[in-house]
């Protein structure tokens, strides 16, 4: 395929030819990725298995850019979520106290480390209300405005749903910025290993079939 104009054809015909070539290239390179990505969510390759986390659907799939997240004094851009999957954990201390936060930060870190060489394909991020102090200076932390529901949505949202993100869950964000899956927080040390195992299972399956991230 090339974009050279044919000398014996009109300019309009050459424009149409080049446009058709671009469309063909898009189909060739992106269709396999989209099919694989869809396959995970629809379960084409996993009829005998189920997601461990809660797969969000329809109006519950929000966009990470629906919210203003500030890390190290600077708003996080959507581009940061378009290159890697992220686990985000918005915590409202009215429903998850300091002990709860410490337990789940530890669990999230252990889950991340448990992915081994694949850990560089996904990053964890705790989201706290403005003014709350981080649990660990070494653990990635962002701040945002919270409502009684959770992370407060911007007035104009990219998803168009204008919905706050419920706090006290662990969410998975895909490279396109979609918040598409969530997990319950661990309420005690006995729950933590099972939840961590479930998250790793889902992420590894998603990596295998989507080839994104």
C-alpha cells in the first residue's frame, strides 16, 4: 500500500484512493486488538469461567477523566491512564478507617508485587479526600474532592454520566480510561489473600486476551 498519486488519475480519485488505504490500514492493525479486547468482556474465550471482580456495565462505566485527581500537586492527565492499567482505590475514612486503609494498601501492594514481571503493566493508586494525609509516602497517592458518595465528578464529564465514583472499592481502569471493574475492600486480614488472588486472576486473564497495557 502506498499514498502516491497516479499520474493518469484525477486528484479527487487519488484522494479517495488514499482515504481508502488509510481505512484499510486501520482495519488491519486495530481490528485484532478490538476483537481481543471485546472477547474478554463478552467471555467469548471464557464460557466456563467468570470474572472474580464485579464487571461494571452501561451507565456505571465512568471515565477516569470524569474526576480531578491531583498527585504531587499536579492534576493527573488522561494520558497517564492510557498507557497503563491502573488499580485505583478511593477511600472515604467515614467508611474505611486508618486500619482499614493500611490493610488494603498492603493488600494492593502485595497484589501488585505478586504479578512479578507483569507488574510494570499496571500501577496502583490510592485516592484520598483533599486534606487527608497519605498512608505511605512511597505508595502512589492522589487527592480529590469527595461527595457523600465518593469521588466527586467534574461538572462536565467525558463519559457524559455526571456520576460520582463510589468510594471504598478497588477499581480497575483500562488503557482507554474506562473504569470497568471493581472489588470489595478487605475488611480483615483473613479476606485479603483471597481478594488479592481474585484481582491477579482477572488481570492476568485480561492481559492474555486483550494484549493491551
